[in-house]
C-alpha cells in the first residue's frame, strides 16, 4: 500500500535525521541547515565554531570548548509553503458522469498546521546540558545530555484550489474534483525526538574529539490514495480508488555521530562531523477505505490476514489492521573551516566559516536484502501490510508488500556564515563585558531528487538559504534571535518522454515509451495487488512546483 508519505519525513521527515543523522547539523537534501538559534542564523555554517549546547547536534567535538556547566535552550521555528500545479486534465471515465471530466487539474498546496506548532510554524528545539565533570582528567573531558528534533518539515495537509476556497478532500463523501496529488500525499504528520548523550575530550592542546549516541523516538501518521482495482485504473476513477492511512511508531532507533575539532593556529579552526544512517522499522496500525466501484460490482473490504501468516504483527481486525514500514535517513558528513579575527588581547572580534556537506540519499541495497527488510534505504520505502482482500465476505488473497520509490541521489551543500562582535565596554573577554553579536549566512544545496522525481510528500528540491541574527551576551548568559528564508523558486518535473504534452497513459497506451521499473522518470500510483516490479507506468508527478521556507530563531545559553 502506498505509505510513502511517511518519511519524516519526520521526520519523516518527514523524518529527518533523527538522532545523529540530522542531529547532524546537516544541510542539503531534505534536511535544513543548522540546529537552534545560533547555527541557523549562520545558515548552518557552524561545524567548526559550535561551542555551546548546539554542538551536541552540530559537532560533538565542539563540546570540549564549553566552560563549567553550560545550559542551552534553543529553537528554530519553521514554516514550509509549497504548491503543485500538475499538468494535464481529468479524464472522462466510461459509465461515470463526473462534472470535472475534461477540466485541467487545479492547483494544490500544503496548508498544514502542525499539531504542536504555532499556526503553520513548527518549533524544532535543542535542549542540552554540558558539564566539565568538575575538572575530571585535568579539565579535558566534557559530558552532555540533551534532546533535539531535526531541522525538517514533514507535515502535509494538501488542499485543492477550487471555487470557494481551498478544499480538503473527503474520500467517498465528496462530489468535488479529487486532488491531483492524492496518489502522492493527502495528509501527513510526524514527530521525532532524539534523546542523546555525548562526550568530548581535548586529547591534544589543539585537537578535540567527540562522540554522540542517540536513540530516536518516531511517531508517524499519513494518508494517501492508491489504485484499488484488480486492473490498473489509468483514468484515475475516484470510485475505483482506495485510501490507506497508517499510524506507526519506532520507539528505539539507535544512531551515533563522530566529531573532530582542530586548531592549527590561534586564528584557524577546522571541524568535521559524521552522522551514521538511521534505520527506521516502524510498526503500527492501518485503516483502508475502498471506493464503491473497486470490486467490479462485488462487495470488497480490506481486513486482516490470518495471524499465523502475519509478517508485521498479529491481531488485526476488520476495522484496523497491522502494518509496518521500513526506510532510512542517510549518513551525512560536514567539513568546516573557520577564520577568527582576534584583537591584541586574543579576544574574538569577528569570524567567517566555510562548510561543505554531503548526504547519502542515493544509497542502495541488494534486492534480496531490501525485500527481507535487513537493509533499508533513504529513497525507497518498504511497506508491509498485514491485510487481505475480502470479496463478498470471503478472504481471497493477501496484499503484497509495496515499494515506494522516491528517485533520490546524494546531495551536496556549501554555506558561508560568520559573526561580528561589538563590545559594550572596555574589555572583550567573556565574563568581563557585555557585547552584541551580529550573525549571518548564505548557503546552497543541490537537489536530492533526480530529474522528474520532485514530490509533494518529500522536499527534494535545490535550495538557497539566507539568514541573519543577533545576540546579546552578558557575563553568564547569551540570548540569540534571528530569521531567514530558504528559497527554492519554481522547480519543475518535465513531461515524461520529452514531449510538449504530459504523458497520459490509457488502457490502449499503458506506458510513456521504453522504461523499466528502475529507470522511470517519476513516480506512479502504487497498486497493492501487483508486485512492485510489475507496476504499470502511469506518471503522477508531471508538473510545476513553487516552494519556500520561512525561519525564525530564538534561544539562550547560560554558563555557570
């Protein structure tokens, strides 16, 4: 069943690197730059400069630069605006008199209001406490504990621009035109939290090392449409559709991160952070709803398969079945170099940092390992429904596992950020005088989606990040704030086959030219009655997007 809207992408993000992966400090691909108020105000350029609780996420080696006990409470507030204008029009359906037949597809947009958000803005917190352990190991050792959420926006609530306003679709109870993006995503919510511990040590006067251990907790809900006919529904007849909703959790997703910080001269700092892949195996329940004509005139229902045949979990009912989904958030790495401008006393006047990032969205598994669930990838989701088709009350056959392709590749990012310090007194040393700090940054990240694979459920577009911020630092407290925008412009999915008109498959023309299941230029609806390698081509993503993010940041750090 088509569960792909999961990611989180959380965290799903949808999910996001939950734990060490997006705890990552990463940027690029599906993830957004920074973690908290300080680093996000620098467009994420903080792998070398992080020196407070945000280092738990950005580079655990930076924790070695903290003093005494350091407490950081920080957050970025994120809002994602996205519109999709799918090319083409609604087909006429034989035997049906739909008023919208022949009309162009309307515009759809994301109108999500996160359940724990402020309007459309979702707070993404970083809470961390760092201790010097009372000077243990000659004051070279630091330990930290904290919790954070990845910088991503996995929330979707797609509405269709129809006369009278933005319309939210109600399956089997709606005479309005069905949303053109329903086979991609209808609604998605995700919550990901990463309780973490970290250790950092100054092994040499100029070299720090760090280790982060995280255990993510992910909760994901999503709803999407799929083909519910025994044959392929090329006309996208809503009466032969089905909807599939899942509510799944993975309460223990371990991951780790490694960090290095090196200072070859007083003015130069180098930083490196690696975050390991996060493999998610979520289990939960699913609910299916079937269109009135999906059974060809026979009463069709979705119910549980036999408990002895359960591949996810036993105990499903006719109302609620069991389901699992396997996917991954990628390994990432960041490398940064910082130049510090110091005054005659060695106090920091300004700095500039250049960071490079890599995210392994293009990782693949062997077919056998993927189908068994022993290997998971960021770009392909494996959905295991413990459900069967019941026709006229008789259990007829089990639904197949579904593979949901996202067509992802490795992404790369570059960002430049820095700060300028304005002392409010004669002394510049921390703890001796107050100061105002001005921050800013700019970054660019390549697209994680291959050509034709932009989707509404997961943001794979290239992006440019622009941020500014300021802080007021007192003897023991620093308060930071900032804002910014992430611009993606109007990316497009080309017409498959390169023609002037979008490819519209029919029973007579069930494809857009030579293509295999692995070489297609874009996603198709999921058919849970067929093997994934037998899925017929019927492109759903040909169209134009408009998307951007708005950011606000606020945080505070205290030293004792």
